[in-house]
């Protein structure tokens, strides 16, 4: 793997993180992150749609007329979102119900259309695939981070997928009885996002980078 | 009575931005000054009202009879994309003044999750045609309200010294969070008190 390819794969995780740096796809980021499992579920859904729509758009880029490219991209994306919806409904109904309206809304998640327009429509299939994996992974990591903070402090639990006798919920001793309830509410999500964003800005300022 | 309840619900109780997290991208992106906030809000309200009617008709006249409900997401987003383009053409032709005001915001609306969101919500809530339309307009008005409030806050913030790390987007999010906290006063019990 050449260093350029590696750069395409890894930049989505930190340097061009879709949530904290490019600021795309904010609605699901705040809407579904009340529980860790929902953040991960949403992230996996987005990775799937992003990777496949990137591949197909890169394959079809020479056949799609320029003037109708946006509707064409949206149709491709919507097809994969429908697949994700059906698969989740069939295999993980609890996550499907928790994600609710945000699952079909992956269609209008700006990250996917943004990468289609900015990357997949100009680059090779392999590069687009790597870009989709990297960006999707960066999105999932950010979502998991936000969900982790909100759930641990907001309700004192960490909810994962139930396996066998383990019911999937880890309770944190002190916080479970005295949670900081606001973090699990809408207002707390916006506040947390603001503070995290400020932290990352301060961090890169401290390192002497331009924000 | 149902219509009053729908309006209060979607403007205050379930405000699209401050409690449902739909349409956050324009909330942060287009709220730097109040003129563009009003323009964006009006364009979204307009499209949401029409989109509610169109998606209702598509769902009940095409998807349900043909048993194609699984194509809901795909057909709704196509209807909305086509509709936005269509509205843009009509406004440009018939009302240059309105086009001047709304024009640059219209293309952005296709990917605004609030529009697809209200279309799907109308179906989930089993609203009839008039209720869907009211919900669309009310949600648009709620969106406009939050956007205008936010733009006024940000215009004032520009005049105040804000720490460098907080300036711009972070402080916007924090102001939004405090506003959402205030909006929590509008809850279900308010609705029952008002309407009995």
C-alpha cells in the first residue's frame, strides 16, 4: 500500500474527521447517541452505505451525465439505505426501533453525498472504497465517543448488545444512582458537542496548527 | 383542535432543531446573520408544506395500493428532490423578488433532513392530508423560529470577546444547548394545560 493510499484511508479518522472537523452529518450524531449501542449501530449503517455508494458512484462516474449527477447519487444512496433498513429490521429490531427516523435519514446525511461529490466522482474505485472505509470509521468513532460520554454520565450505564446471560447493560456504581441527567437530554447533546468542539480547537491551537 | 395541537407540538414541544435534532446543518451553517436565517426558514417552511402534501399523495395513492411500502425512503427523497427543483423553477419564473430572497437556499434544502424527516413522521403518525400539511408548515415555522433566535444570538456574540477556542461553531452549539434547555419548558403538560 503506497503512502498516498494510506493517507486516503486514515485521514477520515483524525485529520478530516467528518463530525469534528468537516462538521457533516450532525443530525444523527446528536439524535441517536443516547446509548452506545445506537451510536455503533448508526455508525455501521453509515459505513455500509458510504462504502457501497462510493464504490458504485466511482464505477458509474463516466456514465452519469453531469447535469443530473446529484439525483443519480441520491438514488444510489437511497437504494443502499433501504437495504440497511431491511437488514436491521430483520436482525437487530431493538437497534432498528431505537434509531427510528434517523435510519431512513441516512439518505440525507451530508457525509455520504459530500464524499460522493467531492471524492468518489473523481477518483478510482479502490481509492473511493478506502475513502469510504476511512470516513465511515471516523464517523463511527466520533459517534461512539459522544454516545459513551452521554450514556456514562447521563444515565450511568453502558449499553451493548446482549450476548447469552449478559443482558448488554453495564452499570457504573455511583453514576447509576446519581446520573447527570441533562447529558441524556437534547440540551445536553448540544452543550457536549460545543465543549468537545472547543476542546479539539484548543488542542490544535496548542499544538500550533491552524484550525 | 387537532390542528392547534399539531401547531403547538411542532413549533414548541417537538421543535425540529432543539428537541429532534433535524436540520442541524443549516442551524449552524446559515445562522450567521438574521437576513439569511429568515430566508432559509421561509424556504424550508414553503418546501416542507408542499413536500408533506406530495409525499402523502405518493404514499397513499401509489405505494400503499401497489404494496411498495419498502420503497418509501427512495421514493420520498426523489419526490423531494424533484419538488425542490420544480419550486425553484416556478419561483424564478413568476416571482423574481421571492427568488432573490430564497434562491440560494433552495438547492440546499434537498439534503435538509427536516424535509425528509417530516415526510416520514407524517406517515408514522398516520396523519390525514390536512394534518400532514399543517404538521409540515408548523415544523417549518418551528425551524424558522429556532434559526432566527440563533442568528440573533450569534449577531450579538460577534460583538463580544469570546475565547479563541470557543469562537465560531463551539459557542454556537453551546448557545443552542442553552436555548434547548429553555425550550424544555414547553412539554407535553403544557399542551394538556392549554387544550384541556
